[in-house]
C-alpha cells in the first residue's frame, strides 16, 4: 500500500490506494470522483447522511488545509447489482498535528481517523493491513507517536493503542444564574462569526501551548465555532452563537460556542459545543457569562476536564453534575526512546522498561532516566542496569501511561504492567505526579 497517489492490488481482488482529497480536473467546483466515493464510504460507515454534491468542495478544502492523506480499499470483484464499485469498501485517513506532552516543545503526532470496513468485508484482514502499513510508514518518517479517537473501545488495543485521556460530560443548573466566589475580570462580547473564524486558531494555539495533553485541531473546528459548518458536514448551523472573552489588556483569550436545544426541551437547555480558554481566568469568565444567560435553566458540555476547576469556582458547587466520563485520546508509541525523551516529567528517577509489542514497532528494552524533569531514553541490553527498577508492560499500557491519566499501580492491578512496588513508585512519580492531561480535540 502506498502513501500518496499510489495503488497496490492483492490476490483477493482488493485494491489499496492512498491520495489527498482533490477537485475534479474538468470542473474545480466539484470534488473528484475518487474523493466523493471516499466520503460516501465514510458516511455509510458512521451512519451519516450522504453529503450533498455542492458541499463537497468545502470539505475538500478543509482536508487539504489539514494535510490529510486518504486511503481507500476497492473490491474489483463486487457482484452484479452491487453499489458503485468506485465507492471503497474500507477507508482510512491520516494527518499530523501537535500534542502537548509537557516537554520543551510540542510533539508532532500521527493522527489516524475515518477508519471504516464495510460489514460485507470483515474478517479479511483489511484493517490490519491498513494500520500495519500506515504505522510502519509513520515510524519510518520519524514520528514517535500515533493517536486516534475511537468510536468503539474494543478495536485498537490489539494494535498497541491505549486510552490516554478522558473528558467529562457535565450539566449545570443555572436557574437564577450561577454565582462565583471570585469577582469578575475582563469582559465578554458576542462574537462576529466571520472574525471569530480567524481568531479561533490563534486562541486555541495559546490554549495548546499551556495545556498538558492538548492536541492541535483540524480546520473544521474554527468553522463549527463560527456556525459556518455543522457537526460532521459543511452545512451552516444557524443556531450556534459564540462569545469572546477579553483580558484586562483587551486581548481575546477565550471563546465559547453554544446553541439552544429548543423550547420544546424542559428544562430549557443550552448546549455548549466548544469552549477554549488560554488562561484560568478566561475559563472562569466564559462560564460566568454562560451561567448568566436569560431564559436558560440548564447548561450541558460534553468536553469538560475530568479535573475541572469549575465546581471550585462556584459558590454552590452542587449546581455542577458529572453525567458521564468518556475516553478521548488513544495513544500508540511508535518510537519509545523518542517519545519518552520528548515528554516532560514531574519527578526524578530511573527505570528500565521492557516493552512487549506484537507489531514489533515499540518492542524492546529501554532505560529511562529523568533529571530536573527532563528525560532521556535509550535502548538497554539484556542484563544491563540490574540495580535499576524494572517494568514489563505492553505497548498499549505504555500508551495509556504516557500522559499519566492512569497510574502505574492501576495498570498493574489490571494486569498490563508487571513490576515490583519500587518500580511502580518510580513510574507514578515520573508520569502521574503532574496535572491531569486534558484533550478536547476529536478527529
């Protein structure tokens, strides 16, 4: 399987092709047939409505801005009367964005998305072929880490991915308005949608650079915050309203997008579709505004931090309810030495990691040494460092441990980490002693 503008065929009649999204050469106002077919297959796989032909060019534009590479699998032996053979029976997409791993620099990360296999083509090894070839290429290109957001929790562990961050779905009772313990600071203004679209990436970048676990975002986020796009398609969402928060110097440092769920819902509820803050103060003041909106009884937000400061900001924290917690980011270590060396740490120590990986991408023994929060990692020979605490763990467990959202002791209890008490203590001091990771980016 190739990476770009390439096609490989297999003996079972399956044809793998990779390409960027594109426009029709004869009519640049349309998506080309290959790209349109790929979108048709993704919509089928995720039970989305068919994309209207006139909306496809905007989606192509967004994908090109993201730098996405699309992979399609075609079946050249479909029976008579089957759906258009130009529509792939499996899809896969990739792009690269920055992840805040607490180090001195953001870490470019290989992102996997839009993975589908048609039910008629299961049990033929299609996903394994796609993901094995892709992750191998990503490692060979110098990327230390891969990530995805999983629609199903049972698929990706066998490929070495481990759940690494979560968000909370929260609900706030705002009847009579929310009261805060701290006085108001700065100001809030209803945003101009067109101007907001240009500000969103700038504000999010500031949030990304200060937030451990945050991941860079694709182009669609700015369009959705401005109401220009809706959900997974490029249709406008005329119900969305947005606000900007300005700090004491008059500089925008946060935004929130929200929409009413309609008067037929009782109590009257406003859903927050996105909220990004570049400071703790901006986070508080955006919630202060949202909690003061007239004729609203309830706020909901599905992407709150698990370690959320909001209830501690309120005079009545019982107004705040966590309704569910769901995993967001799944991480897959491709190069343990590079990934461990890029991360920032919150303690000092040394540990030897014996990583088991059935795909052989991250397998091996590595010595991790941390001094002053800076880590170095290198391969270690068998029998070396006999006096250093030692851990055996799977590649998936290392992905879960990497951002410290789960402790090594918990993973040991689950059976994916084997280590003595001293080694578990070192791991938790290095990986789990800092802030909880927070990622609100889905892709």
